[in-house]
């Protein structure tokens, strides 16, 4: 299971929870403990929750930072790679339990927050590969086995994101005010009513096409100022906390030295398209760009 996403608008995580952490949370490809004798998700005992992988950490780097449910963070090493983990109960994080819990938005929000808090703390000390939400192993030996399996690719990932951070950009077409149920002048006939309805439908279609063209322009403008970019699925308003029609949800890997140029481009785009909401957040750990096998 690669590190990853998709989430905390996440990285975003400010609540309401959003982006990459939640992109993987709402469509999880989780790495969960399975009972080898039955093939079913185990819900007994504990497992090791993987938050992130980095290259070494200075002594005391995570002092005062806790994992989910306040559990202490621990480090599992393989060569120069360090996995940051904590213990979690399989009654909540076993395969079957996760299927139930990921449908509970309050539970999901709490886990995304806790996951991102740890990733942010690790990222403060150097390049980090965030793990996909709810990546669980049986024990530390299983964690080391994963590090051995991923060692070469993780080295590439950490090299790729060194000196860069992720920015999330969402473009929203604000919902028009509801049409009055009764217009100033009632239609003179049924034909007149149908004509007005057809005109309204055509106007909405033209507006949507225009918003899509604007989204392409904004993405192209920002992508050329980033080291890499990804377009993500539109986000559920319950997670993003944003109202309106989302016509662009994208992540950009921006070198730290180019951050000022990137934010200046955002300001210019807001001036160019004042009728649309351009919601930009960052810098965050590179959730969307730390996936194994990603070009």
C-alpha cells in the first residue's frame, strides 16, 4: 500500500476537514489487518498505525506530539528510513470496523485531524512521505517488512518532495440566487412560460461551460509554476465546508523558493475572475505527491 493520499483538504486539515487526507479517507484504499486463518478483518487486539515515513529525526523532534487517542508515538527504523507509528485497537481499526467507521463523518474527521497533526509535526523536520489514512500493520516487524519492500521507491519519493510543499486550490462557481417563484410579470401563456424556462436552462448551461474553460485556464497557469500537479475529484461540501459548484479541485507541488511567485499568480487570477471563488490553502506536507509509483 503506497503512502499517500488524498487528504486533509488535508492535508488541509483545518476543520471542516478537506483535501488530500480526506480524498483517501472518503474513498479509502486502506492497508488493514486481516486474519490469515479466516481471510476476514480481525477486530481483536491491537495494530500499529503508520502515519508517515521520513529520513531520520533529531532527538526529541516529536516530544509533546501524540498519536490517535493520545497514544505515544514511536519510531520504527530500517536503514535511514523511519516510520512514525502508534498503537490502535483493532476494534476500531480492523478491516470490518473501518468499513463501518469510515461512514461516520465525526469519527473520520477526528482520525484525519489526528493523522495530519502527526504528519505536520514530522514535516517540520524535513521531507516526509505521509501514509495513506488508516495504514495498519500487525506489529513492528510487519512495519519493517513494509519499509524494506518500499525502500527504493520511498527514497525516490522523499527526494522528489524535498524542498517543496503542497498547495490545494479549489475553484467554485457560486450558486445563483434562487429564481423567484413568481416573476414581476406572470407569463402571458403556457408557451411564454416554456420559452422562459428554456432560456434559463440555456443560460445555466453556458455558465457551466464558461466555468469549465476558466478552470482549465487557472489550472494551466498554476501548473506551470509548480514542480508537479494533480487534479482531484470534486469534494463533498460536507468535508470542504465550501458552498457552490466545485469546478476545479487540484493540488500543486510548489518548491519553497517559488512559493511567493505561486501566491502572486493566485492573486492575479482572483483579480481576473472576480465572480468565482478561488480557495487556496497551504503550504502542507505533500500528501498528493508522496505516492509510490507516481510519475
